[in-house]
C-alpha cells in the first residue's frame, strides 16, 4: 500500500495508485467499476467532510484508461441528507458530467438479502445490488474521527450499502461498528482510499457537527481495507487494535492491522502523523461536570459512553460524573465514578461498574442514569 503527501491532490492520488502497481493491473477490460466517495452530507468540497472531487476525477480517468466498460459514482448520503444535492455541492456531479460517467443514489438501488459469513450482529443484511454485482469497487473514505465508530475510513464508507431505513434503526446505530464489519463481510472493496487532503477531528460525527477541519495533504491507498484504515488510524494517533471494528475485521480475515504485516511505499508514518482530537475530548470541553478518562480504551467501549453522555442534554443534572474506560485508566476512590468494561473489573468497587468487552450501550445508559440520579 502507499501513503503520499503533497499539495496537489491529483498528483498525490495518481502517484499513490501508481505505487501499488496502477489501476491497469487491477481493473480488467470490460469491468463495471463503482467509485464510492464519502458524501455523508451536503458539504462543499474543502470542508474536510466529503471526498474531494479531484480524487474521484483521477480514479475515473484511470478506470477509463484501464478499459472499464461502465463506471458509476455511487453514494447514499447520511440519513436526512439529499444525495443529489451532496453530489452537486461536493463538485462530483461536474466530474461525472465532464468524464461522461453515471451517478447513482444507492437509496434508489435494489437491495438484496445476503447471508453474512461469520456475522457479529446481523445474520442477514439487505445490500445494494449494484455494489454486489460490480466487478471492481473503490471505496474512498475521508480521514475523520467519529463518535460512533472511532474513525471513518474505507470500511465505515461502505455503510451506504444498506438502506436508509436500515441505517436509521436505533438499536443498529448503537452497534454501528459491529454492523460495519458485517457489511464489509458481504462486499469487501477491491481498492481502498483514505482522502486525507483535508479531514476532521473532534466530534465529527454523522449529523451533529463538523467544525474542526485538519489539513493533512495526504492520501492512503491499498487493496486491504483493514490495512488502509489501520494506517489512517495510526496517522490520526490511534492504536488501530483499539479501533474495535478493525480488530473484529482482522479476526474475520478481512485484512490486517499489524504494522509488521503492512508494507508502505511513500511517506514514513512518523513524518506525516498528527494526533487528532478525540470526539469525547471535544465533548467534555463543553460539559465541565463530565469527565471521560479513556486510557488505551477501545472504540467499542468509548463510543458507547460518548453516545449515552451525548444524548443527555441536561447539564444541570450532571453531578461531576467521571467515566473511566480502558485498561490503563485508574479510577480513584471517593468520586462519582462510572467504570466501564471487563478490563477495569479490578476497580469495580470504586464506583458503578458496567461489565462487558465491549460494554453494551443499554447497560451503560442504565448505569449512567442511575448514577446521575443517585
Ligand atoms: S472492556 Fe474490552 S473493549 Fe472495552 S476498553 Fe477494555 S479491552 Fe477494550
């Protein structure tokens, strides 16, 4: 795989694809190629929220040069957003028009039931027929933190394979990472790209706030979705084995997150990395009576805590609650502590303890409210 940094996005993606052998060696003559950008909402191209049009343009051109018979740029924007407007605002409708390729709102596509091999949460899922049937699927995520999945990347980007109705189910939102792995188990992208030209840090989540763009001027490209996302995680300062959906995807042999198994051509990660503000860190800046101490915590646990605390908008009733997560957290005695996860079992007598690895959101919610109202 490759990591390329540079101020010219077109040159960077061109170079990064060439480093892994070029698209001509991957796309066969006559293939149907689907390019799936991340257009979660109707944002402008350089907001750091959506995939940059230059990246879609270069990949379309390279697919054409490789002899693709049909090229489709496909997306289903987040629930409540309009995909057609998102295509337009992101500048991708112009790219499609100029290069003569089609746009597809995946919400209009047929979805067909597929059994999930080695499933975590869903034995069966209804998946976009086009994504299942195309010969070559290119997933382009954007380098962002995310409050329900830890981060966005190639794997998170494939969430659009299911219908809005399925995305909206409350229970399923609470097990988003589990669902992401199930979806990718049914349709693994053939080429994975992380658009790190401009990303986002902090809360940066589906629909609630994108206000911290981070200019990184880099792209990550590779065949293995887990390796591309793990490398992107490292660039943002995460330990990829603590991004639960990457760990679970690796367990299911969808790829590897181990650095000794990932060969990178291009930049050295230590030269291009920068720690991104975590969603819970940004949230607790505004909520002075709530502290989330996450020390080496997995996203499977901190995202649950984050979502429960986020839904509680009544700051007046929060009485200095401290939430401890992760094997290296150290909850002191004598505080109003919520202690999450089996790795902190040894401290279960120092507050309200929620077992699980990872914890279940419903159990965190019950414990949180009990503690708050006590
Ligand atoms: S309980 Fe398990 S999933 Fe949660 S932080 Fe500890 S090791 Fe990670």
